[in-house]
C-alpha cells in the first residue's frame, strides 16, 4: 500500500461530488433553524467513521444482513427524494418529537455519509487502494466540517432571499441525484 496522489485526487473529487456538502447548505441551515444547534464535530466524526468503516467492511456487513448494495442504494435514494421534496415544496416530512440538536440523523446519515456516498466508496474500493480512498475521505470530512461550522456566516452572506432560491435549486438537484441513484440501482433488483 502506497500513497498515490492521482488516486487520492480522483477519489477526493468523486466523493466531493457525491457528498455535495455545498449543495446541502440549505438543508443544514434548515436543520439549524428547526433544532437550534448543529453538532458539527459529532456529525463529521460520525460520518467519517461510517465512511472509513464502510470502506473496509461495508460489503461484508450488507451481505451479513442479507442486503445487497443495490437495495442499499435504492433505500438511500428514497431518503434523498424526501429531503428534496422538503426543500422544493417547503414542507416538513421529517419530524423529531423533541429535537434538541442535529448530528447523527439526518446530518451524518444520510446527508453526509448517505447511501450514495457509501455505495461510491464500495465502487472506489474496486479501483483504488484503500489508503488512497481513506485520505480522500479525510480530506472531504475536513471540508464538510468547515462548511458546517461556517453555516451561520454563509446564511448571513446569502440572506433570506438568496437562501430560498438556493434551497429550491439544490432541492431540484438533490431530487435529480435521488432519481438517478434510484434508476441506476432499481433495475438490478429485478434482473
């Protein structure tokens, strides 16, 4: 196992696109408004542990409980679909009886380390060395942490109107990602 900058750069960019924390800013801000506080440290640590753990034992865990990668991806696509509907329509589907903070659900999973991210990690594992993927995960987690910590500043810069527009635009993008993830994986379940 040796570090390969090309593999690290490629895996980093792929994970960055799939995690899409910049596209999730409206969701993060909405969660902060609902619960009052985002536990950035806890969310990023849990997401990082989930991703690195999944890198090494993901396929075995899914096989152990009788779930294939495609079923996992379809389930994740449905969660993303409903998050997108909340963003686009301005409705609330996810409700926590006593929300105090947002960290593990829905921030660490499924927003940061969702089915799309975990499925991508399994795909990368087939092409790249584990050490390079692990470095790419750490780079992405650092960026995620910075974005989560800066969400208040980002909100002030964009303003209410700017956030509303971005929320709807990224809601449509998230919906498209959910549909693509669903379409790519549902057909394999029926073959």
